[in-house]
């Protein structure tokens, strides 16, 4: 096995940033957030205020740290060598996100293929069962769960699939605009993507409301409710993050950032958006449809 | 392109705060490596004190010193501290210090992220141990008491300590993921011109596979403990059969992370062993390519064998057989590594300085871990040994003799490079012999206890187990006290001692030995050309 050296010229100097307070402050903010969350969960009075403080610190750092990185980028501190570090970093970050979703999909497949059928088969296989009447079919809220109506695939979920797929197309169209120097196409494509993402989130909020108020489908609705809300919920959270990041990229494009040659931030957000898109497709098939 | 002048300007304006601010704000891989290693050493003693309290309780049958609940808390937090706050940070500290030096890089690829990775650790350690303190003030019922594995349903029913541990694991996970991303990017993007992947030092290779394993498995642990949190507080039924879930699901998710975690702890050590063995045998490493492919094979196998940790929980026979044989298959690439280590020493001009003593001790004792692991991998035998002291002894041979002694090997080997001073060789050798003898005194009796049927994680035991437990406790206290020698030796080596050359050890080979000891602030400001 022979690979070529990963970078080009020697004698080049890599950009090593100056000392920075942001990482330590971010850690302190996360500590407060975690501490407050534990307090909140255990019904201790200061919990939500500690969480609020932690969130404020984290938001401050996000502005400060990303602001510094954007300033460095605009100041020309990053060349191909640094750019490649960011790209590799983003790719492996998305890989961790994939594995995070894999855990929840794993849980879904496990309950559907193993734990629920086994609970239904206990009487036949072992001659005893705590719940002899439990059929072990999917969807279910389990032997002791309350009745609920599962979420159908062909209403809002199908519409949301169309929305996310088109948003993948609009962000690519924006990228073409950027590559060809058509700034208005760039801005328009990004704005359309943000709009599609927000509409998706609006529909999902409506769907959650519908589930809770009319279908009896809640987080507590057994294995189905847990996997449904945790998978779609974490996905929705990622769409929210992606939409915010796209909005930032839109604002940066409007202020003239990014060139056809150098636009790592744009691409990182676009990759992230496509990742969220693919997760949705798998979700649509296994959570809503099959 | 006028890089030379802009570069000079950059250096001219460089800002080096002193005191605490230096450590809080640093973006320098050596400073960050030092922080990781210092943190690791402190937490090694914290985790050690916890388990000495446990061993004191187990010195005699009956309950003498503590309530069973507190005993359970000490055991669980001991494991979490040793794994996440002592061993993993030590390995990350090595990576930070050595990978840029070894591959000819000016620094790690993402220096601010690097700093964040470290500074996430102290908050996580506080979250993990805070419940002990809170319990003293009557808040909550102490730290997590489920053992480090968080098994449901015990962890679903547990107190506030479980919430703290879940959040601590989240933060530790983010820290490890940031560290891993940084190491992967550094190895892929920062190598000196001419250093192809198959010229990459084995330590970097070991860490590369470790980093991939962390990226593949830590998010799954994060998902598992998130499900636990929602089961505890938000009414989900992931691990509750009444809702169609299954407590065994937690075991699957946990060990999908937990088994690769063993290799996460060991691969950096397997990476550094060939460097030490080759140096003190004054021969090139034997079987470089074979070792690289073994690392890769072990990395891949490690993510498909997880269910051997709960053979007795109940699963279909084909699953048992699959997990048994896949687990045993790991011994093949591992045996390749053992033979490469031994062949590296074969007919070498060997000397036994402290790092070499630790390396040879590692090979012997880690070999015992591997062989007893094969016994546990056997489904039929495991029905007898599962959850007994045999398991405890086995994984301490893997993680203390394999992990911690491997880290000590690295510390003694590289300390002169880091500080520019030679440590005290006599004290080092004394530390080695005390450690090896007392380690075996602690854990060999535990094999016998396990074979005789003593279960883990129980503060009291039948009278027939009394002698072996007493011996084990004596061994544990000697082992713990011997580590003070280690701390003292490191401290005095930082403070002073005979100056060392660039190439600290006569037989050492690699880019890291071409830089001064200690190395300059920006390690390889100009990248070397590797032929």
C-alpha cells in the first residue's frame, strides 16, 4: 500500500492560532448546563436558572469563537492546507452524528425484530407469560401501554419528505451559483433552503401536536412512542441546527463572504444538510412507512 | 507568495500568557498534552483511593467500614474514573505530545478544538464525583451505584447520582470525540512530506485506529445513556418490557461501545510498545506491516463481538456461537502482535532500563489477560465464571497490566524528552518491581476467588474466601503506595536532574528524537523531508 503525502509543499507554515479563552469558557458553560439539567430533573429550585446561565455562556462563546474563525478566514489566514483540516474534521464529525442516529435506529430494529415479537411468543414458547393476551405485533405501546393510533406515512410525513428533498436540491443550486460567481443565485438558493427547512419544522411541530392531542401518541406510548419521538425529535433538532447554520451562511453570503475557490463553511453546512436529509429518508421508510 | 515574512510577523506578535492563563488558553499541543497527563495522574490517585476503600472493606468478611450502597458507589465511580478520567486522558496526552513530534508536524491540526477537548474533562470529573459531596450535605443519595455499566433497570430506578453520571458521560464523550477527530485530521493532513502511511510510526497507527473506534462507538454510548435518561424522567419505555422495550437492549447498546472501549484503551499502548522494544533491543521493529494490519483487524473485529459480555443474559444459541467464535478470532491478530514484540527483542542487544522493564512486564502480564480472556469467551465456561472475581482479575490484567503499565512504559520512555531531564533510574526500577509484585499479589488471588465462585460487586462474602481476600487487600495497598514513587519520580524529573541529549536513548529511532529535549515551542516549524 502506498499513499501519496497528504499535502503539497514543504516550507509552508501551518496556521496555529493564538491562545484563546473560548474553549475553557465553553466547557464552563456546558458544565452549568449539565448541572442545571440534573437539578431540574430532580426538582431542585435553581435548576432552570443555572441552565439558562449555561446556555447564555454557550451562546456567547458560539458568537465569539465562530466570529473569530470567520474573521481569520476573511483575513486570509487559511490556505489549502488549513482548509483540508477543516474538511476532514467536518467529515468525521458527521460520521459521529451518523453513529448517534444508528444507536436509535438500532433500538428501533431491536424492539421491532426481537423484544416485541418475543414478548408476544412467550406463551407459545415457554408456557407462561405475564401478559398472555399480548399479540406482539408492531406498532405497539407494549403489553401495558395505552391505546394509540400510529402516525400514517402519506400525509404530512410524505410532504415533509418532498420539502427536505427539494431543500437538498436548492442548496446544491446555491452552490452552483457560488461556483459560477452568480451571487444572486447563491442568496436565492440559500434563502429557499432556509424557508423549506423552516416549513419542515413547522409541519413537524403541527404533527407532534396532532399526535399528542388526537392520536394518543406520546413519548410514553411504549416502544413505538419512544422510538418515534426520539428519532424524529433528534432529527428535528438537527434540522433546526442546520437551518440556523444555513441562515448564518445566507447572511455571510449577503455580506460578500465566500469565493468560488474558498468557501469551506458553505460546504460544511451543505454536507450537514445532506446528512440530515439522508437520515430523514431512512426515518421515513422505517419509522413512518414500513 | 511571501510566506516567510508574514510568518515572521506572526511569530513576532505571538502572545504567551503566563501562570494559570497559559493553561486555560493554550493552543500548544505540548501544553495540552501536559494537562491531559497531569489530569490523568491526579484522577489515577482519586480512582485508586476509592478502590483502596473497597479493598479495605473486603479485607475481612462481614460489613466493617461502609454501607453496601456506598460500596457500590465506590466500585462504579472507581471504574468510570479509571477508564474515562485516568487511562483515556493519559493516552490522549501521549497522542498530543508525541504525534506531532513523530510525524514532523508544527502542532495538532485543530489547536483550539484540542484545548476544548481537554477542558471538558475537569467539569465531567466534577459531575461524576459531586454526588458524593452532595450526599454529605443530605442532598441526594450519593453517586451512581449501578457499577460503571449503568445496567437497566437498576439505573432507571437509581437516584440523582445516575443523572450526574449520564451527563458526565455525555461531556466525556464529546471530549473524546473532539480528541479523536483532531488526531485523525492531524495524521491525515499534517505528516511531513515523504512520510507515507506505511512509514507512519506505529504509535500513530495505533492511535489512528483508536480514534476511528471512538468515532464509531462513543456516539452509540451517548445514545444509550440518552435513552436511559428519557426512561428515567420522560416516560419512555426503551428498557421496560411493559412498554415493549427490553432491559437487554441496554446491554447491547452499552457493550457495542464497551467492548471496543477495551481496544480504545489498549491500542495506543500496543502502538507505543514496538518503539520501546526496538529502542532497548537496538534493532528495528519486527513486522511493521503485520502490526499495522493487526491493528486494523483488531479494530474491525472489536465492533462485532460485543455480546460476549452478557452470554448469561439469554440469547439464541446461534448468537452465542457467533459471538464466541468472533471473540476468539481476535486472538489471531493479537497473537501476531505478541510474536512481533518478541521477535523484535530476539537476539537484540538488550538493556533493561525502566521503560524496557515495564514493556517486558507488560508482555508477560498482558499475555495472562489474553489467555484468561479466551476462557471467558467460551460460552460453556463463561456460564460458570460470569460475574465472578475471575472476570475482575481478567480485566485488571488487561487494563492495569495492559493499560496502566503500558502508560507507565510510555511515561518513563518519553519523560526525558518532555522535560529535558533524566528521571531517577533506581527509583524507576524499584517502582517497577514493587508494582509488578504487588499487582500479582492483588489479582492472582482473585482468579482463585472467582474459580471458587465469589461474585463481584458484593461487600460481604462467605468465610471460605477470607484468606485470598486478605492477601488481595494487602497487595492492593502495596500497589497503591508504590505509585507514590511514580508520582515522586515524575515530579523530581520535572524539577531537575541530569540533562539529556536530543536522542535520549541510544537505540531510539524516529523524528521525535531529532528535536531538542524538551522540544521547541512550535515543534516542527519547518517540516522535515522524510526519505
